[in-house]
C-alpha cells in the first residue's frame, strides 16, 4: 500500500506575505510565519512586529483546516543566555506561548553554530522544547525545530538530542546555502537526511529544506546578502527549462528589491545591475524538486520544508515548483512495483486525497519504447482521487513491457506517467494478463 501523504512545512516571510493569496494553501500542512525573536540575551520579550501578520496567516489557513506556526529565531548565544537564567527562562517560555496566540504552535530556529558551544546549545534547546511542550501540548499545539544540515566535507552537526524527538512534530533540516553556487543539490540533501538518520533520529520526524530562491556565488553586491532572486524572478526573466538549475547572469531584478507605491510595484534604485562579474546563479528547478520528493517519499521521511513558499512561480501552476512536487507525490502514491514472479491480481489505489477530490479518467497501456508505441489496455476508466480501486486487465504480451497511464480531466491530459525511474516492469513473456 502507498505510504501516508507527505507533510508540507512551508515558510513565509514579511517580504512574501503579499503573495500568500496566490499560493496553494489547501496543500500546505503547516504554514510557518517567520519570525519573532527575543529582544536580547538578557531580555526575553518577543519582538519583530509579528502579531498582525501572524493573524493574516491564521485567517488564510484555518478556514482550510490547515495550521500555522510562529517561527522564533534565536542566535545560539541568546538562547543559551536566556535558558541559563533562572529569572529569564520562565519569562521566555511565557512570552513565546503568548506570542503564538491564535496560531497552532511554534517553530524554533536556532542558528550561528560553533563547535565549542554545541553541547551547550543542545542542552538549551532541549530545555526550551521541554518547557514549551509542557505548556503547548495540553493546548493541542505543536513544536517544530529547524535542524542543521550537513555541510559538504564537514562533520555531521546535530542541534538537539534524541530525548526531544517525542515532543516535536518534526525537524526540518536547513539543507540549502550549503556551498556555492550549487547550494542545495540532491546529493547534499540526501547526505543531510542520512546524517541525522545515522544519529538515531527517526525518518518519520525528518524533512529536508528545499529552496524556492536562486543564489549566486559571491556576497558583496546584493543588498539583501547573497539571495539573488525568487524562483518567480528566474522564470520571468531567464525562462529556464525544467531540468536547468544554473545560469550566468549580469543582472536580475529580484522581488526582494521592489517596493509598493500605492498599488504599483517599483524597482529600488540600487539594484540592477549588481552582478558585474557575471557569476553563476543556482536554483532548484522542477526536475530537481521532483527528484528530492522521490528521495523523501521512498526514504520514509515525513515530508519536506520549503523556504519560502511565496518565492515560487505563482503566475501559472504549470511552472510552479510546489505544484511539480505535489504532482510527483501523486505519481509515487500510484506506483506499484511488480517483482519477478508477479502475483496475478495486484491492485493499486489512492487512499489519500492529494488532488482534492479530482475526478476524471485513467487510461492504462503497455509500451516497450517509452510510450511511443502502445499496446492498448481496456480504455479509459472513471477515477476519483481519494480511494477508488480499479481492476484493469492489460493484454498478455511477450517481451519486456512497461505499464504506463495517462490521467485526464475531461479532454485535458493532467499528466502522463512516463518517468523511467517509477514505471512498472512487466516480466518478459508473462503468459497471464496483469490485473490492476
């Protein structure tokens, strides 16, 4: 049977909040608004002007039945100082609970790792999680943690103990910004997950971070750091193919560098061109995002984290990274692998509802050449996502054929299942028809 649907932890910032209405909010499990933060290592007041924006997020998500978390950002020194203060620690916990308000919990984001203080940071993180859990769990609210990702060539870094795992809804690894320019590859993402798994953390608590932005390899000229552009900007200005993740650019206008004058979006004067040395700029395109979903799903991990959802291409769903990832999950949930010595009557179903009750038809067929030449099945069958089980008898043929299917809504083909890594192998010369 297919596994449970992936959880989607999607961050949103002040810079992207205006784009929330364009996002596919119904498919977001947890929207994480970033952020509030303690005023200092001696002042546990939560600051950041978050209250109104957090309410905006709650009002956008709760009617859909989905949840909102408030991200609380700490430098590790501030966290250690506040937790180790008998006076400030209880105030910090009280203030975080109050800041969460109508939201459904909090996300803890502790950064600025240094090897000499990591043990202190872990102890402080564990203490804060335990204290918050005691307050939030009876309220039905949850805690998530932003986990350190494995830097290529560096030792593994874990920033929480196993004792905290039962108290956490999830740990999402910041598997981006790891090296430049290719700051979030499939290999580095998998290595981060495997490092935490090897340390004893269960996959059903782990999710990798997937960036919806492009970065370049030098840091001095971009006023926002080295964040160059949203994926929206990449598609609008560079028009890359789905399998492309890099381009050399002399200038790109980023949504980060715009401001509103009334209802008009105006480019700030200091921005372009700000890449005079023509550096490589790198992002995660749709194909790479699909490959990451494959690794997450097949590895038994709980889901994925996106930073941030408002940076996606939101003009047309067909070019959206998030929609590509949802589509890939649908395909994986439909996949059944037939081993040698295939049973005569395997079945497949969609037990969950990844496309919101979409109804249509599915047309199964066999092909030995990637779908170019078809050996037809029984023709299209009615199908509704959300639990339909279909028995389909395909013709008995000699040779190594693969099973494919096309999904239609009316006359519109939603997608074709052609991925060579996911298709189902029909054992050569099988004398019996395959019943699906």
